[in-house]
C-alpha cells in the first residue's frame, strides 16, 4: 500500500513492507491495521494492533524466506528434514523481533502509535503444537538450524487444538480446551496447492506388471488430504529463514451432494468430519482403542505427507530417485515418526518401482533416529490387529523388513533364538505388537541418545542387542537449548549485563561466557548480578500474585521445579521435603533453614491419576503452609498453573535453585535443567540425564548432588527393594507420611491421598523413599550456601559462565558433523529482493 511514495514523502525512506527503521515499521503497522485487520487506529483493539504488528514483522521475514528457498532450490545441497510429532515453538513475535534485530525499533514505533510493545507481546497465544520437552527441543533445534545457516525444514502436524490448558480448581488439575487459533495465526501461510493423499484401511492385492515384476496395490478404505501450512523460522541476525511445514488434514471430498439431496445430511458431511479429526487435537488419551487408532493415524499421516513432499522437491530439482539420500536426510525425533521406515520403502518400491535392495539402501542412508527414553512404557508399540486394520500395506512391508533382518541376526548370532526374539520388530509374546524402537533402529543408519549417561544406558539396556550387532551406528548428541529465547528474550536484564561484560558475541557462541569467571572477585559485578536476579524475582512474584493470589517475597530463596508431572520426575519427593521443613519450622523457627518459596509448575496427562494426585498434594500443602502464621515469612508454596513456553520465560530467570531430582537412569537428558543453568540457577539433582554433564561443566562444588546412582538403583531393585524399611528407620519420614495419610493436607479427608501413600509404602517404583534422607541432607547444604550471599552469587555466575556446552547450536553442529553430513549455506539478500 505505502510502497508508492506519497506526495512530499522522503524518496529515500525505507519501504513500509521491508524497512527495519522506526518510521518504516510504524507505516507498515498502519498499513496492515487497515489492509489486513480492516481497522482504523481510533477503533482498533489491542488484538488488532498485535495482529498488525505481527504481520508487519512477518513482511520483513518474507524476503529472507524467499531468498532462502530460492538458494536451496538452485544449489546441489543436502537438506536436513526434522520429523517430529511436536514443535513447541512458543510465541513468535518477540523471538522474531530479536532474530531480526529490530526489537528496540519496534518498541519505539509502537510507542509512536500509542501502544506498549510488552502489552502486545502478552496478548500472543501459545501455539498448541507440543506437549513438553521433546517438542520444545525440536523448536530449539529449528532456531539453531536457521542461525547456523543449515539447509533444513521441520515437518509435523498443524494441530487445531493443543494438548489442553491447565487450570487449578479446588486444588485439582482441570483440563480446558486449548483454543490457540481462535484469533487467527499471523505467522502461518497455508499452501493449498501443496497437498498429498494419505491412505488408510482397506486391503492390498498383488499382480505382475508388463515387465513381469511382482507389484502390490493398496486399495484403501478411505483417503485423507494433507495440506501444507508453513511458518517461517528465521535465524539470529542472518538472512537464513527456514520453514516449519505442518500438515493439516482435509477430506478429499468435503461434501457429498448425492447424500445431501437424498436427505442424509449427517452422512453428507461425515467424511469431512472424520478426515479433519487427524489434525484436530494433539496426542489424545491413548488408553481407549479409539485414541490409539487416532494417534497411529496421526503419525502415519504427517510422515507420509512429509516423505511425499521430499520426493516432490527432488522431482522439482530434476534429480533421479537414486540421489534421494544425497539430497535429504531425515531425523526421526523419537519413535513417533518411526513409520517413516516402512512408508519410505512403500513409496520407493510401490510408487517409484525400485528393487527392494536399492530402496532399502536409500531408506537406511536417509533416515536417522533419536531415542528420548529408557522407560519401557514410553517405547511405542502397536498391536497387530490395529496396525493391520489401519495400515495394511505398511504392515506387509514391516513383515518383509523383519524377515530379512531376522535372517541377518541369525547369521550374525547363530543359535541364539532368545536374541532373535528380543530384536525382532514384531513382539511375538502375548498380544503381538510392532516395536517402533526396533523398527527405527533397523531402518536408520544412525541412532543417538540425548545425554552421555542416557546414550551409554541405551546401549546397555533397551537397545543392547542392536549396539552389539552395529556398534558403529550408535552416537551421543547431548541435547541443547537456544540462548536466544531463554536468555536474550526471556532475561533481557541479564543479556544487557552479559553484553557489557563479555561482548555481544555470546548469543551465538555461548562458550564466550567463560570470560565471566574473570569477574568473580569483583564486588561491583557481584552486586550487579544480584540486582538482575532480584529484579527477575520481583517480576515473577508479581505474576504469582496476579495468577494465584499468593504473595511471595522476592528476597527469599526461589526453589523451583517446573516440568511435566510424572512419578519418575519425583515432584512428590520435593513435596515430602517441604512437609519435613514445615514440621521443623513449627517446632523451632531457628533450626538452620532459610526463608524459601517453593514454586511448582507442570501438566499431568489427563489419564495419569497418580500425577494428578501429586498436583493435588502440592496444592494441599500450599493451602496449609501459606495460611499458617507460624511460617509466615519463612515458607511459601506455589503451584503456577498452565506451565508453557510463554510462562517459562519469566520463571527460569527468577530461579535461585533448580530441582532436577528424577530417579537416576530414568531421565534421558532434560532441557529445563539447561535453561535454569544458563540463567544462573544452582542445581540440586541426581546423577541423571544431562545433570551428569552439567555437574562436570560447572564443577562438583557448584552443584548440590544427592541420591543413588543409576547402577545403585538397579542393584537395589535386583536385591528386592522394600520401601517400608526406609520409613521404619526414619521418624521424620514416618511423620510426614502419617500427616498426608491422616488428611492434614486434604482438609481432613484421609482417603484422598491413600493411593499415593500406599504406592510409596508398598511399591515406590522410583525410589522416592530410598533417596529421601539424602535429599533432606542435601537441602541443608543448600540453606547453608544461601546464607553466604557472596558465595552463592559466585556459584550462580559460574553456572551461567560454564553453560556453553548446552547451547542447541553445539548440538546441531554435532548432528551436522556426525550424522547428517551437512554444511552451512549462506543466504544472500540484495536490496531489490528485500524491497
């Protein structure tokens, strides 16, 4: 609109659509307010202003996006395709302003329009595209891929509704529909012309073609269309702008006119309703059969669309199918995309008519697999009846893959039928199942764990047989997180101090933070560091007051545990300690403790009764503790509802102590531990996941370690763990459990927490009671360290200074070097293309 100069306008002024200056941004926002929001400034709502600004920022990304796509299309290069069922990307406006380097200009432009940038940022909805750490990791990796200028694309599902929004009612978690798209999504560009058909159900038939080749035809019961919805993913201060391509399901025929005319109105739209269900909601409860069917269908849907898209791009470049693995590498983010092994084989053998061996070579060279868990229940399996009904042709291909693989195992380990049974892709014991981790390992050229300990345990436990057969296939790539969102955007006070102290280069080279160590004995710098932390705590305290009506003191120790609620993450161990501390304070206010505020956050899966009971215990403790005048000023407990990326950005910077207390050997890596560390929190934790490497980096003396090791956990279980033994020998622990069981934290109802207490006393699968005493003793060391402000501040600085290893930039660099064999490609952007 305003790209044509108005009379009297400065001919040298930046274009309103692409200029990065204050005036160009201001004009761009006004243009989009009128032309896209159909509003004038006098009647525009804050949401209108947010949308106008978001579209204006997107405008400035589009030239970079187009240049990136054109460069990739013109070059002979390899593209990394990251396949993930989740991408927890978080709000985009602030992140995109940071990456484009125009946050200050945007703030000034909106001020000139009478708007406050922070208020507009607060309006943005959290995209409901992920659930937890796995999805957030995928988002961090997209940020680093673009920042490091790596040719790449993310592939996933465009969920209409997220997992759920969490509210706390009467102490219990209540799930509320996540309507994240209700106001529109300014970052998304729908590509109706980029669509693919995906088959489900039906049957297969064999025949011989004109050349005498045996062919298989899949005659599906129904087909669904997947439509591409693209989101630009810009890198930090580079021209690279990669793509997150999410698939939206649509009916091939939205409306059956014949049924409608016959009076069957329901049947007329049924196909549309069924088809669109695939991308309706993120991860349904997978206990009922219908839920399992939908989840498997979702996985196949996005994988098939993604692989078909890669084949289309190969064709557009005029490359032969034999070069597919040279042009693309596809990383499977856990087993959710594992069906890619069978689907790529189907596309190559059935559609492209390649011989099996050639197709298998391409498939293996293309695919790589990241394992994220050692928990047996989290290693996906699918019952054969369900798989056969939903995906008959992929199942036939899996059978053939398994037949050939089993022959190879028998040749390598003759006579070892027990090993054959363990390694088979088909689990023959009981209800026959497809083992997706086994399929991934067999069909990929590389398998990696996500922390040093996890990768070691992976080769010693769940994938031991495969590691013995193919040791060269196994790697470790310790997870990382992006410092752009979790430091630069989330902690601007710290970012400014780091810029002044070590220079701005730390944002893309986190190892430069080591220079902070030269300032450890500078009292003025220590005071600046404390002031930044105190300001962040004040911000969080105000948010807590606003959201929960609990008033907390920013000068107390902020002890924070925010993550998915799960027994292995042991939020209930933390809760037992809080009750212990509460009882001690009631007896003797001077018993060595320091004033603390315990802050929890996280969602429990809707069907996970024990996890939801753990939330109820925490809120019950808060109800008692926060209303007891005896502990006023000494102890507060807060459950912050609806923990997500948006809320996390004010929680991580405010933490003094990070709780990473999972049972050793159960947490694959963790990434929250890294975000806390980068923001100067000290860690109390077990030797689990990336805690091991965090402790190595920061030094033993700057990490509060407790608990059994992974080896000790296994030994205790082998020898016959008896949790009641630990209660019998610990009067404080017995008192704590009696208080819970007696209804002290459930308004006198002794039945509420009975399942939780019974579980701890008679099963305790994650050894909460075994680690209790050591955890309590470790917390005493935390209190002692807190009393020495200078010592604590130096420890905090060292955590940030030594966090460089945990940047997602480092992790992506290792994937490129060890697994993907991809080099960076710089994107040129001339003035003409920018305008």
